[in-house]
C-alpha cells in the first residue's frame, strides 16, 4: 500500500518565525534604549551596527517572502493543486494584517506627536530653567551670607572668644547664623582644639590647609555638600573653620536639572528631526513585524492547504486506478476526519472494485468459453458430415469413392487448420507477455511498421508529419503489433485501396503528459450497432477473422497504462486514438 504522510504542523518554519520575532523584540529594546538615552547614538559604532541589523533584517524577510511568492505564482501558473486557494488565503491574511497595522501606526505617530507637543511646551522649559535658577540662587545666597558673616563685626567677637571660650563663640554663631552647621578651632600646628555642630561637616587637620584664607569653598563628602571658609586669628596662632551643609543631594539634583535642561534644549531645537527619527525608528521595526505577519501567513496558507493538496493528489491517483494510495495523518481536526473518511472510502472502493473485477473476470471467461465453444462447434459439423459421407461411400462400394474421399479429407484438414489458428490466437490472447520497456522514437517505430505495407500498391500511409522529438518508454514489439493490427484492419476495411493518416501530439491530462497517436483511414466506417462490441473478444465482421485482434490491442495499451478509443463516421472513415504516458509508460 502506498501512503503519503500529511503533517499537522510546520514545526521548523514556525520555530524560525518565533526566533525571528524574539530577535526583533531584542533589537527594538536595545535600539530604543540607546536612542532615548543618547540621541547621537546613530553616529557611534554601536548605533551603526544596530542600524545595519535594522536594515538587513527586513531585507532578509522581504527576500524570503518574495521567494515564496514567486514559487506560489509559478505553482498557480502551472495549475498545481491548492495554489489558487493559497493565493486567496494569503490575500485574506494580508488584508487583515494591513487593517490591523495601519490604524495602529497612524495612532502611534499621532500620539507621539501629541506627546512631543505637550512635553516640549513652553511651561516645561520655563519650569526647568526656573528650577535651575532657584538652585543657583540658593547656592549664591548661602555663599554671600557666609562671606558677609565672616566680614562682619559679629565674627570678630567669635574670633576673640575662640581662644578663651570657644563654646560661647559657637553659641554666638548659632544665634547670629543658625544655618552654619560646623565650627572648628585649630592651633598653629593644625591640632584641633575645639569642634562643635554636625560631625559630618568637620574637617580633618590634613584638609585645613587646602582652602584659601577667607574665601568660601565647596566641598562634597559622600552625598553631602558643604560650603566652608577658613579664617586665621589676627595673632596667627589659631585657625577657625566654619561649615554650612547644603540640603542633602543638592549637587546631584542641581546636576540633574542642568542635564535635563540641556537635553530639553537639544531636543527642542531638533524636534522636527527627532520626530522624523522616531518615525523612521517606528518604520524600521514595524515594517519587519508586518513582513513577519506576511511570512506567517505564507506558512499558514501552506499548512492549511497541504492536507487538501494531498487529498487532491490521492483523488487523482484513485481516478487513475491506483486504489492502494492512502494518506497518513496524526491530526484529529476536521481535515484529519476528512482524510480518514477518504481512506475508508478508498478501501471500500478497492474492495468493491475487486469484487467487480472478479465478477467481470468470471463473466468474461464465461462469455469467452461460450464464444470459443461456438467457434469450435462450427467446424465440427462439416468435419462430421465429411467423415459420415466418406464412411457411407466406403460401405456402399461407390465408384466415386476416391474423389469423394479426397474432397472430404481436404475439408477436414481445412477445418482443423482453422481450429488450430483459432486456438493459437486464443493462447496468444490469454498468455500475452508483460511489456519490456525501452525508450524508442515514435516516428522510427511507425516507419518500421509502415514499411511492411509497401506491397500494397493502392494503399498510402502518411506518417511524415510525426515529430521526431517524441520518444516513449514502451515495449517496441508490442506497440508495433498494435499499429500493425490497426493498419491491417484499416486496409481490409478499404479493400486494399485508400489512405491511412498517422498523427501524434502531446496532450496533458490532469498532471500527466500523454502522447496521443491517431490512426485515421478513409474506409466506410463502423456501423453504429457494433460500437460497443468492437473490443469484445471473438467479435468480428470478417468471414475469416477470429475477433481477437482489437482485444489484444486493447490489452497491450492497457498494460502500458494507456487508453484506446475510436471515432467513426459512416462513409467517411474511422479514427483510432491511443493515449500513452510520455514518461514511465510501463
């Protein structure tokens, strides 16, 4: 039993599409992160690599889809099963994908344009600039206050108390400038004599020398920012350090404000170009998604039509007589049920066909036996009469016994020869050997048969128009026998005088290519009452015919997986048609 497996899923293709989809997502995330973090990423090596991948990926998908579409178009032009259905399914998927993606793209770009308009509105820029101005103003204000305090009269009393009563000096500082968070007194050798306030604002002795005398400097320790000023006692033996702690994270927040304002200004200036870049970005990564959807549509169309194509091929094979063909499937869906129903139908057809063939075989042999018995019985009567006549003349002693004896014996020999010919034809019909195929040129084969009829002076056989390029894989001897039988029947129908035309053309039946041979004569044609009996064994309209010639012709053509039939017009002649497969004839 021949079988074709009908897969239920195109696993490699679907896995490939999923991997491509994941790759596209990763590419989108990477490029989006790079673009949003740095607008100049396109000019970097990483940006160029991402752009190359972003361009190469849709090109690869487009080439893959074009290859599938070209193959599909060729299949449709060649009339292959399922091609038209795949085109309709693909067009439907394409229409659905277009309907789904177009509004999303328009909505995304419109939404992005609205967001950009709101984000880069005038109040946003003013808010950023105002926040930065406030931070700078606060910083400058703290520096000015610290410098003014150091230069003021209150600080001179602080210096005076720093030597004798530093605690009172700290109380004075807290009373006058409560924002000062640290107060330290060092001797001339930078040994700390007194420290008050927040310990985080205290300096080590090694850090005291770094500052400039009387000038406010900024210092950062971890996440804290300080303003410090160092003042030396007029006597030169004491150093006083004052520290002001700015709000926690002041530097980082000020830096963030500065960076945000720079980014805002940069994007605001390039807003049009930015929108174009984002649109291009959207196109570069939405177009591959669109192509992926089309590729999935192609794969799904192939998947959907594959069982139908297998069913079509199986139906064609069954129509050609191959009842052993089956379709194997693991699917439990509707198509799987249809495949199993088809296999059951073919099994029943094969069983019924066997029964019919057996019945026809028995009936055919019964008919052949009856015809053969009739044909054998016919010569037995003259044989019996001749023998009885000889016996009667012999017993009566008739004077004309000798001529009667010779005539009777001659009649008996003639009838026995006829019986021998009949039985030989029957043996050839029942024991016709299997074809031995070989590749032959049709015109050369026909010419060999035509040459044997050159002794008929009033018979003309036309075969010069046969195409020399036509070759067949057949049993040359059996095909010669077919042609010779048809030529002989045509010659006898025309009483040896007339024309026979031999033509050959290539014709397509379903998905198979056949060579159609035509043998046309100019005889009287075949009577309408005999049309259904022409190929029956032992049917003949000739006095000397056995009625097995066309039966043998039909058997040979059938063994070559071909077909034979005829068309006739009374008074105009008869044309026999023979279709033989061009390749693998036997």
